[in-house]
């Protein structure tokens, strides 16, 4: 079985700040990490590799050259090979252009049985790239996968998370599954695995390698435009009312009148 995992290097959102003048992310000095949901997707692929002998796991990503560090981490976790789609032509891509580029890279990789991806990236939170990639490849997709039950001859049975429970879905392979954190707990890397990962080569492809015209990728192929990004102003300190219930109720009503809420 051939499994492809779509992964993304993202800024650690715990340390991201926004330029108040330009309205853009300040990435200088912000550490980059493997997108958490993508780590769950990779772990699912590695578990399937352990269950089904002969399975190979390839990780593919689109990003700048420094994304190779994230791909080394994926190799250290147990992936067999890694591919980075990297070019200035890919810059400024929205989810539409990103899925187009990923689909082109996957086509170049050849036939596959299963594609796993994270539900969404923490720097965008759109949850669109996985399903869009499936659509461009012409294969079915299941989102919010919380458990992989079994693989049959030509299909896979999964549990899809819902707000009030889950549904069991059997989907024909090849297909795309997007993972949520409840699916598993990503494994840790060992020192030996890290050393071995740096001995492996990472394949890097640009738009010419995957037969994409510059007009079909990056900013040129991105219909989405961000109007403005900003950090909400901090809320003022709350005020605690004291006294009896009637006194506090009267004080609350007075304050609401002062703010013209009543």
C-alpha cells in the first residue's frame, strides 16, 4: 500500500504577533513547527505501515526551502521519503492554489492508495486544502476522521467526528482522509532516527517539475484576498459588584444605563 501524507510547516501560533501598521504576521524570530493535525495524519500513516507489511509512506509539502527541517522531522518519525514543492512561483498561494500545487505534485508521485492530511493548519484554520486536493485528484474524501477501523480489499472504514457523536463511513480507495487530534498521539523521535533522517535526501520540485504554469499556482491562481489582519484590542479589566443581591442588581442596571445599553 502506498500512502501519501500532506504536511505543512507553520509558525508556532503561541508566539505569533501581527504588525499593527501592515496588518501582516511578524514571522521574524518565530519558531516553525510541524502542523499539529498533520502530525496526527503522519502518525496514522505510520501505524498503518506497521499493520500492513510493504506499505510505504511519502510526505509531501509546499513551502520555502526551510521547510526541509520539518520534513526531516517527518522522516525521523518513520516516513520513507519526503518531497518539498518549493518555488517563488508558489508564493502567496491561497487554499485554491495550494491544493492545485499539491495535486500536481501527487500526480507526479504516481499511483497511491491513500492520502492523509491534517484537518486544518493552525496558521489558516480553513480546513479546505484536504478536500480541495481530493477534488482536483478526482477521488473521494472524508474529513474529521477520529478513528481508522479497518482496511478492506478496495475500501477503508473510518469514524467521522460529529458535534453530537460520530458516523461510520466506508469509502472506496484511493481516497483522502483528514485527521483530527483525537485520532492518535504522535510518536516521539529517537536520536538514532534523527541521525538517520539527515542521511536521507529530500526531493525538491518547482513548477516545471510538476508541469504547472506560473499562472496556475501561487498568487496568480489565488482568488482569495485577505482584506485585513489585526489583533483585537485587549478588553478592560472587569468590575466585581458587591453587596446584597438587590444592591448589585440596582448597581448593574445603573451601569448599563450609563453605557446606554438600557
